[in-house]
């Protein structure tokens, strides 16, 4: 008998072979056994011809359409999450065990019954398939988002039941395989995820090519919360004599062929902003719009800098830093408690100093007036 929940009219069933031996439940998530070479149809797709003439009808070598890529399914594992096949359709197979043939709802955007173990809010809760789990739930380690809940549930947290969900992993950008990242062999300027959008209409309000927003509505005891996490893991070798760069992120505002004529216009390649209205702000280690952190690096040649400023890569800019300081007690604050000896940035001066041509000065503009910060060639 079918589930009393029913399904949307665009739901599509597919007959597949479940190759594992777990107990089967309605709405249970399954993944394709994408890397298997075993056949259950008894026909080698690579050899072709009559079955009697095939030497290995029970297997199909890689390079051909293995059955695991389209008809054999297994329980979710860390290595097959990107090969989500769908969820068990109906209750006809509930309580049975594999291996056996069964029907699944494929993830085509239809609203179908799914097995779930978390509370949900209709149209809002993201549900994920997770390694070694027979239910959809929240995103955790070794999981992939595949659905949006389409029913509000308040009694599934810590238990398991059926709810409705829009099954469509293409709603989310996700590249992952074998408990590590998916990879592209070809080097060069070929992005894996690429979006090129041209906004044609005049914009009185903000227009975003990508808008990442995170609402963290929970207590935080330790750990970290980030809206955007860019991680570049370099394990190769760079011994090029030409210019080369390893950069975690590039923000480029390219002004080309446009007309700029507004005294109120501010142009920024990157803006870091810290704001809001805390209900209570009684203690904080640091509150900063920009946090620059550098790891324990010690190059044998070259310079290590917290901030490097250049114009067109090499030439000097007219102004290195342009500061607007509305309300601050100090221009700079240095935490030097962990530094000592030759690496200490602050040294003591004693006695008077007579300036000569070896000394220099930094020219600064403060409120329209030019000031000079002396740089002393040798300490008195």
C-alpha cells in the first residue's frame, strides 16, 4: 500500500536494485553504487554480444556504463554522497531486507515522503543525506544537502518518522567525494563553479551576484561561526622564476568604460564591516572590522608581511593608507606580550637625538594638514 501522505504529480518512480542488506523503510535515502563493476543483470556491457559468448557476464569493467551508475543502489557512505539516487517509494518494502529490487523516488524537485529524524519547518529546513544513516537530517560531517522540508514537524527530534520534502540536490552547490574534495586534473584558468551575470536594469537598490547570509540563532560556548570560509590547500611545488601568486581570495572591482561623476561615490575593492545592536555587550577580547592573521612562516629569503600594499603589483601608490577615524582612543594598539629580543617591534629611546640627512619621515595628511612621522636612522 502507498503512503497516506501522497506525492506531487511530478514525482517519478524508478525501479532499482538495492545491493545492501539493511532493513528497508519508506522514505529511506539511497545512493548509487557508482564505482562497482558487479552486474546483477548478468550481462557485460563492455563485451556486448550474446550472453553465452561473454566470458565475464557478472562484471562490467570501468569505462563502460556500470549498473552501479544507474540501477544499483546502496546505503549512504562517505564516498557516495554525491551520487544520491533518491528515497524508497511507498511502504511495500518496509520491514524487508536487501538485497532486492525496489522502487525509489528520484530527486527531480517533486515533493515526496521522506524518512527524517529532526524537527522541520516547511519551506525552510534543509535536509541532508548522511553517511551510515537511514534518515535525512541536519547537515553534519560526511553529509550532503539534498532536500527542503515541506512540512512542519515538532515531534521528530530524536525519533524517526515520515515527512514531506522537496527532493532536489541541485538546489545546493556541493562537490565532494571519497571523504575528501572532488578534483579537476587540468591546471589553468578553469573555474569549477563559474557564474557570469550581466545586470541590465538601473539599480536603485543593492544588486548581488551572490548573497551569503547566515542566521545563527543559538548559544555559542566555543568554536567559530563564519558566513564564508575560503580554504586553499597547496601541496604542490612552486619554483618558477616568473611572477606567481598563491591567494586565498581575490576581490576585483574593474572600472572600464564607465562614467563616474558623484562626489558621494565610494569605490572599494573589499569592505569589512562590523556592526549591529547587541542586547548586551559587557565583555569582549577583541572587536574589529578586519582581523589579519598570519601563520608560523619563516621563509629563508623574501619578506613576511601582515599587510602588503602595492599599485599594479609593483609601482608605488600616491597614498598607501587613507584613515578615517571617527571615534578611537588610540591610532594603533600593539600586543607585544609574545614577542621578545630581535623580533620585538618596540624599542626604548634614551637621550636627545640630533636629526641629519640619514633620518627620514613619513608624510601624512590629517584633516587637510600635512604632518611628518620621523624615522630615525640610529637610536641615541
